C-alpha cells in the first residue's frame, strides 16, 4: 500500500515559568535590569553579596556587547606584588597576596559535611575553590556513574582513590615521586608556614599514606592540602612554566572582586 505522506509536526514553544526573586535578586535586578535567572547566577558567583554581584555583572559586559561574550578578560583586583623575600617562590605561584587565604579556602573540606545533607556531594559554603571541588566531584561521580543518586557516596575510600588519581596525573614523568604536602602546624596556612613534604616514589606506599590522611583531607583545609600536593608533585618550576607558556596566568588563584578564585 502507498505510504501516507507524513506531515511535519509543529512544535509549540513553552515559556519558562517565572522565577521567584529573593530580596537580593530583586535588588540586583533593579540595578542591572537582568532577569531572575541571571540574578541567581551572579549572586552565587559573589557569595550572596549584591554589591559584588553587580560589579561582576557590569565588568562582564565590558567589551562583550551586552551578552558578556566578548574576548576581554575579567578584570582582577590589582595589589602591589609581594617582595621576593616576603614569601617563598611556591607561594607566589599559588596565591595572590602575602596573607593567609580567606576562610573560603582555609575552611573548605573535602567531605559531605554531615548535618544530614546529601552524602554524594561536597558543600561549598563560600566562593573560592570552585575548580578544585569541580575536579574532585567529577572524578568521584565518574567512578559511581552507574549508581542511583541516593547511593552515591563521598566517603574516605572514594576520596582517597580520587586524590591518588589526581596526584598520579600531576606526575611530570614516570618514576617521579608523589608528594603529599601539608602545614607542619595543623591549620597554619599563612605565607610563613613551614610545610611538611613527604615523598612517595612507590605507588602503593603513596596510596596507603593517602588513605591514612583521608580524615585530614576531609577536614578544614583539605582543599588547600590537595592544591599544595598537586603543585609540589608536578614541580613548582614546571607549573610556573606551563601556566605561562600557553596564555595562562599566575598565580593559580587570582584575586577578583574581593574573592580568591580558581583561575
């Protein structure tokens, strides 16, 4: 029998339901004229501070023709560079100022935070280590992608495997040691800190030590310990060279809009 001619289906476009605005979002919208969904994005970037969110919004429009899509980089707060004698070379590669990192970094944990929250995610109370958490989250979810969301766990075993995987990727070449780095005085993350640097040429020994330190990575400062371990495993000089060789930037954590953000 002849095949009936199929008529193209007509798709109706559905308008998204309006998003209810908080007081902060309403204030942001009044200043910028942006819709509620953009207000939420910029407020999240600014840690809920309306003034900072507005500054980020207008800075993103500079050179971008109203859509924020221009090639102009986001401006950074400019501070006088610290003298070489003030901080060690590795500090200048990572941090933007000769002062302790803000609470957003020093208090950031690599666990689910307890308190009855979702066991499959790492809470981020303040702006700062977004990139670090994105990598850790991504690798944790990659090895649990076949589980139901409620069965995904951010536990010590999973975290240990992920950290070992990250540090293994940081090795400049085969046979080089993994370095686990943390302050000699727990919680001391100031520029004059003395670091405890432990080298593990043997992969099994490195994995075992990471498991022993899982509780430290899960506590306050765990995100910084992971950054330090990654940079020292790769090599400070090599990180510096690679960051600047292809249009990158240093420090790895620049200061923007009163926040120390991942670059």
